[in-house]
C-alpha cells in the first residue's frame, strides 16, 4: 500500500520504510543526503554473517536434553547429578570441508555440535560423526585444512592436495580407513553417530578425575550409503540431509539421540599400547564400555536460520565445573582459537547474540583444567612416545565385512589414481602396513581406473 511520499507500512518493528530513493525531480540524480537510502544499503551489505572457515554448510535444530542416569560418581556438573533433569539444547550439524553448494552426500566429516543451556552456564560439546581425526597435534590442523581445500590456482578440487595429506602424515592412516569407508557417505543426519574425538576430563565433588570420551547414538539406528548412491543423490537433491532433518521435525517426528560416555582412569595411560589422548585413536569398548548418560530430543526447527543457526557460536572451552579439558594436544589448541574465530566472524559481542547468550557471563566464568595437579618437565616440541600409526587402522579394516572391504578399496582407488606417482607410492606403503591385501586390491583397482577399457 503506497502513498505519495514513497513510504509504505512494512516489517514488524519498522512500520515506515522508504521504497524510493530521494531524487531531484522524478528522473534524478539521487541525492547524497538520502540517509534512508544509505542505511537501507548498509543494512543489506552487513546483513550476512561471515562464513565459518570450516564446517561452512550446516543445519540446525532445537530441543531438550534429559539426564537418564546419575553421573554424580564421576562429575559435579549439576545437570548430570540426578535422573529426569532437563536442559534446553541447540544443535548444528555441518560438513567439515564445505561451502554452501557442497552436496550433503559428499564424502565428508559431519560435525555434530550441541549447546547445552544449563543453570550453571553454557556447555558446548563439539563432535564429529567419525571417531578419529587426521592428526594428533593442533599445530598441524591448518595444514590439514589446506590439504582438504580446493586448489588455490583454480578453486577446483585437486586430488593431489587430498592424497598428499595421507602420504605426508602416517598418523592419518586410521582416519583414511574410516573416511573412505561407506560411513563417510550418509544421506540422513537422523542416522549418524557423534563422537567427541578429543578426550575431556570429568571431575567429581571429591576432586577425582577421569578421562572421558562422548558418544551420541541415534535412536533411529545408524544408516549409510555407498559412493554410487551418494553421487546419484548429490545430483537429485544436494540438500537432502537438511531437507530430511527439517521435514521430519516439521511433521512432528522428533529426532532423538542417546548420550553415552567412555570413562578411563588417567593412570591407565601408563599401561596402554597407545596414548589415550591421541585423536587418531579410539578406546576399546570392551575395556571402556559405553555408559548411558541421557537422551536428547530435537523437536523444534529454527524460525530464523541466520539468527539461530548461522550465528550459533560453539567453543570447546565453554565448559562447566566438573567438565574440563585434558592434555589432548588437538583439544588444547581448539580451546583458545575458537573464540578468536567467533569474534572475527560475528564481532566482539558474539556472546550477546540471543542464541549464544549466557546470563552474567564474564571471563571468570570460564572453566580451566587441572587445578591441584603438579606438572613439571622440560619445555619441548616432541612427538608422543607411542604413536603406533597403523595397529588400529588394521583392526578397523579387519572388522569390515567382505563387501565393506571391497567398497573401501574401490573408494580409495577411484581417488588415489588421480594423484602423482610419488604420492600414490607413499599412500600405498601406508596401506601395506595396514593390510597387504588391502594395498594389493587398491593397486589392482587403480589399474582398472587408469585403463577404463579393462573395467
């Protein structure tokens, strides 16, 4: 409904909004004094949030977390003390190597980050859908992201950049086995697990510390797809995971996960054949069983994606009394860089954005780690004493069915064949350490890919 002044009733909170620039006569020129024009254009220019450096594409949902089992024996975090306690949550699912056009079914690491709004403050639990990471030291992460990024020359995917990662870092071999299995191609976020990957610490009221790894288990069951179906769905509906998540909740079908934890006495680190703080490793579930903690029910979709999902600011340093970080090198690096990333992306007041708001927050609200511990030693830059880069990769490979082994070899070969010969040789040597059979199968498949006439 227009009037002769060029204004019309508009958005809630802005009842009068200009629809025409201020000009000299009907034809112009436009006047530089038109502050309404200036403010309208400035609002538009600054209306979008800077994208995340990684995990760019993502989807969100909201709901509640219900404690089902008392964790009082292990942690003094108040929301985990008694069954039936309930706290609101916000979750963002994401794709680690992505832009807004990345297909949801691409071979990718899916992020699974949860913000718990507790009476003691905010607890952020950042998980991935695969249980291990590429490296075990945060100082190597920027290089890993560079390897996972498009070519700086033409901004196109470059197989050599990806495969030289696995050639360069033997510790990434376990991740290679997980990442090129069918578990890395899924079409529904309702059917993925979540793993903290990093090791945290729980401390109880008596000051007793336990190492802890977090696990989300989808109550609808785990489902994944093979590379061929992933490629087909990427063409048919590149946003299939987000659509499935949103539509399920919109139809009243809640998305539910169970939270479980593995707990370890820190003294066990002295006798284990690997370092339990190594992000390239998993813990044996028979020795460290999954203990039930609670259930998360996601039953509400965002009503404003830009404000409620894109401005969600997660930080593994957002902890509570009784929930601490360990000496895990990757986690320690993450605990102080995330807040810098959020300030860069959202501004210095990002904690005041409603979806991130913690009442009465101050730097004193932050929980550190290790109070009461005595730590002494020589300052150095060193590898961990027992890296063991291949044993768990072998165990994982041998746990696969015949079909899963075949798909793994084919998934590796179809990409590795496009890398340089020296890179191929290094990756194949790593695969030899995992399984000579796997390496030989990959070699044979690469020959077929190199000469399609033989396929």
